[in-house]
C-alpha cells in the first residue's frame, strides 16, 4: 500500500494527503483501510488516523479509537 511508504514522512501536507487518500480508499475498501490503521496506528500521526477513519462504519471507527486508548 502506498501509505506504508509515507509512514515516516514528517511533512504536514504529505500527512494530510495520506489521511485523505486513506479516507477515499475506505469508501471502496473499508476493511483494508481498517486493518491498515490498526496495524500502523502507533506510527501514524493522530490527524492521519482521524481522517482515515472518518468514512469507516461506526463499529470499525469506534474499535480504532478504543484500540488507541488501550495501546498506551
């Protein structure tokens, strides 16, 4: 996935673009985006995670948010 190449990118605009790309992909591939965000959540900036999960089904979005709270 292209987003894997951008995990360590520090440029804010690139991070925003990554989040929007994942958000757009979640419309057609929600399970793939969900799994990606869970796998790399600790490496993704919060803004990318929030944008990426915006269009996921509510149950998946809540699971990502709970996973973040329990992973600290």
